[in-house]
C-alpha cells in the first residue's frame, strides 16, 4: 500500500533534496511537485493548501494535503491530511543515507472504500506501481536512502464505505501509529520501501477496523429496522 502515503515519499524527496539547494521559492516548488507528481503517480487528484519549509533548519509543514480517488469510486477522496510535519537532519543530506528525525502525519481523514474490484487504496497502489515500473524500482534501489527516527500517524478520522452504501460512510476506529527507526537496521530504505512500511502498518489496522462483511451485515440490519418501522406506520 504505497498508496495512502505516496505524498510522504514526495515530501521526503522534495522536502529533503530540494531543501538543500532551493531556498527562494521552495514552498511553491514543493507544493507544485506534490500536486503534479502525486496526480501522475496515483491517477487521482492531488492538491495541497500550503507549504512552509525552513531551509536553514530542515523543518517543514505541509497543510491541507488532499488525495482524491481513482475513477470508479463514489466517496469524495481517499486521504485528506490537515498537517504533516517533517524534521530533516541537514547534516545527513550529502551522505549516502538521509536521516529524517521526525515525520508526523496529524489528523488524517481516511476513507477506505471497497468497490467491485477492490478498495480505493488497492487501485492507488496499482497505479503507483504502473507509474514506477521495473526500471523505476531499480532506480529507487540505487538512489536516495532514508532513515526515519520517529514516524507518527495521529488523531486519525477513519471511515469505511462500500459499493452498496452509495457513497455513504461509517466511522471506524484507527488508533495512533508510531514507528521507530524505520530503515535503520537495513542501512536505510528507499522512498518506495518507506511507503511500504507505512502502508503495511495502516493496512493492518484498516483491514481489521473496516471489515466489509460486518459493514454489509450492519447495513442490512439497519435497512430491516427501517422497513419494519415503515410497515408499523402503515398498519
């Protein structure tokens, strides 16, 4: 599930690499890059409200990031993040492995939708894989490597939907996720591997919380109750 967090990969690459040599128009450059490359990779609408990055200390904030859905899904978006904070160790930028001290994804609004051929995040993952291709993956393996000392996903609002719900959603619990020293044991991870690490943690929680068979049963029970109420009124 490179899917949910592909924006983080772009933020990492552009908020780390660009951070080192672009200062004057960095905020605008990063915002445009997230929207352009993110949309191309996911085949979904991607936008960001505001980017603020301080090239002198490596700290930055991405506000109002939105990842829409690929074609074929009824909900308005897959992921909306109010605030993403990043803190890069600038002394590591010129080294083989770039160290990100902190990556915080705050107040993500996630809609986990199941369509006829899979979930929206499955579709996004396939689109990213097709965009990167075998050569892209090989290039990533030989490119930038990262270690993320602290990665936190917090205050999430997660919802689930399915094709039989007509675009409506139901809230599902998603506890905070905290990962430590991602990539440290292997000497660093590529941006793609970082996405896999994050996605694995999210997928594990979403797949349990968003049990679609349970949703279908719950929806059926609700409809039955509504039907019985109507019958009672007509007696």
